[in-house]
């Protein structure tokens, strides 16, 4: 009798967990842990390539040589979007900012893309300037079969953009998809070709932007996974060899700055509405790249 | 922190050496094995591995193992495991002290891992859990300070392995999930899946074959194939 109670109790617990994990209000796609429900990276690459081939890549004009880039990550938008809209409003009001970057996990789980986009649209535009928000796919953005929704709003998962300053200096920003913990073989080849092409140009700085972080240096990464080791070293070597100055990533929810030879790898803090220590990163792209972290803890 | 890590590593090595110095050779068998393997992953494409392993039982309470792998992917590994063990009424409890040095020459990195774990081996099941730490060093390493090193001070290692027959059987098949093997210690959220088996031809020769599957993004909750390896070889016991 005792055994039966334990057995039935365990069974109910397991079934309850599966139901909670897979139901309409679920936050975590437990099925995706073993069999990804969004297309794998090489398929996402191919789908994005169609868009990239048709539309090409963007060159933005900076208002000054020492312009600013606003960088945030892991907003995990749900039913509230307070800090997400604050971030949009802040970079839109800055006359020195031609572009902002979101490093992934824009939404928290399924069904929140519409809320995220409505909130984005609701923030008043600044008529005095034109600005752009560049996005990176995070794992929360694509699991639960959310890839079709992601691409509906953001069109592509890999691209680069160039920011040109009034004196003709150019900075290259390479954006790549690591939303399922790998860059895959096709995107890796694209990264190689893009950085080889960049070697022949006269870029002032090269910055790589993605979601997944390279290292597992402290306890904050207890809940987040990395690339495989093979890919960690391959990407670091590739970036370092081609003179990438910085790699910006998120995923960890906690800031970490690691120097790898001449390259600085920055993990930016998360900016969820529920976070007690939320920050975004304000970068000044000048002769050297300066960055500081701005708290949004008071934004509630 | 890095100094503490080095001190802990030295202390654990010293402790193991002391244990070794106190034990006498037993009657268990030494073994040398040679394996070749084919692998594929999204980063390297196809590659081949060649492994030499030596198993050195010092006595019934202590054994050690040395592993060397060279790969056409230009990744080369050497490792040593020191394993004090204690027989229980059922099964065997062991402590494993694993040191591993990998030269990821293709990408100019060196990776040194120390893993300390506790395991419980039974006839049908082997379970192991512990902690690991890692020092990543970009190559060439010309700066003799700590600045060039990246320390990952705390991570977990684990292994859960099940056998279809008792381990003393002439042939066996095993299923395993672990984030470490003799040639790689991955981060804790990067499990690897193994299917393997052996057959004892006679008292000296054993043939082994095993497969390994690595998924990417399991804990990104969008898991997909990353890589696989097939490995086969022979072991000579004497």
C-alpha cells in the first residue's frame, strides 16, 4: 500500500511537471531540451540568407565621430514591459546614438512577441533623429516553436551593419545567432568569410554581438549553458585572429568582463522588469571603445 | 583565486601520491589499450582520433589510469586519473582525481582541467558526481603572469552509466550520460551520451566499441545535433 502511494504520487508529480512545462502558460520548453522545437541553426541560417541576399546589409550614419551605442539584453518581456520601453525611449532621445542593440531573450516565453512589439511601437519616435534597433536571437526567443514569430518581426538571425562617422571612419558590427548554444557550420563559415572580408577593409573597430556567452567563470552562470568547448575555442580564435575588439553577449543575466589577448568579451547584465540589479550598457565608439553600465533599478 | 586553485591541485596530487606510496602491488591485471575513432561535429567537420590508454592497478584499494589522444582535428589530450577505492558489502565506493591537459592547437588554446569526484560502482550501475575547475590559456603563452589565463573555478562533473549484464560478464553493453570522458571534460550543462560494449576474446584480449553523441543547446531548451564519435579498439590485459 505504501509502495503504491509512493508510486502514484511520483507518477502524478512527473505528469504534473510535464503538463506545467508544456502547457499554454509554460515558461520552459522541456521538450526542446531533448529535441529542439524550432529549426536548427543551419536551417535558420538558410532562411535568413534568403532575406539577406534580397536586402543586403545596412550602413548607418553616425552624427559624430564619437557616437553612442545602447546595448541591453535579456529583457524577457512578459505582461509588463516597463524597462524595455524605458530603454527604447532612452536611446531614441539621445542625439548621439544612431543604433541600439538587443543581445537576445527579448521575450520570456511563448505568446509575448505581440506585447513586445506593441510596447516598442507605443514609444514615441524622436522626430529629430533616425534610429535603429538591432536584435539578436536568444534561446527564449526561439524555443516553443517561436522561430516563425521571431523572423516575422526581425527578418534575419545573422547580419552585419556598418556605422560610418562624419569623418569617414567605419565600425563593423557582426551579429550572429547562438540561440541554441551553437553557431552551426554554415554560420561559422559566414563568420569566417565576413571577417576575412573585414580584414581587407579599413574598419576602425569590429564588434561581434550574440546571445550566448563564452565562459563559465562564476556562480551566476549556474543556470546558463555555453557553447561546446570545441566551438568556444574556435570562435575565440577566429575573432581574435581577425582583430575583433569586443564581443558583446548576454544570456548569463550577470555582468562579466574577460580579456582574451587583445579582445574584450563582455557579458551584459539582464534588464528584466523583476530584476533587482538591472543594467544596460552605454558604449562610446571613439578612437577607443569606452563603456559603462547604467542601472535601471529605479525604473519600475 | 588562481593561486588557490593551483594550491588545491598540488595538494590533491600530493595526497594521491602519498596514498600511492603506501600501497603495495596487488594481483589485479594491468591493461593497455589502443583505439581509433571517427568523429564529426559542426565546428571541425570530420576528424579521426587515436587513443592509447594504460590502466595500472596498484592494489585492490588503489588504481590509476593514463590516457593519451591525438586527433587529426589538431587537438591533443593527455590525462591521468588516480582512484582510491573501497569495497562495500554491495559495490565499490571510489574517489577519482582526474587531471587533463588538452592542447587545442588548431585554435591556439590550452585547457587544463582538474576534476575530483566520488563514485559508486555496482555490477549494473556506475554513478559518479563531483566538481571540476578549468584553466584556459591562449597560446602562445609568453606572458608568465596570471593575466593571460582564464579561470573557470567551479563546475560540476557527473556520470550515470548502466550495464545490461554484470561487469564481470564476458560481453556487455552500457548506456551512459556524462559530461566527461577520458579525453574531455565539458561544462556541466553540456552532457554527452554514450552507448558502448565489450567482448572478451580470451583472458588477455578484450575488444571495445563505443559511440558518443553530443547535442548543442540542451539547456538552451532547443537541443540539436552537434557532434558524434565512433570508437573501436582492443585492450590487452597482463
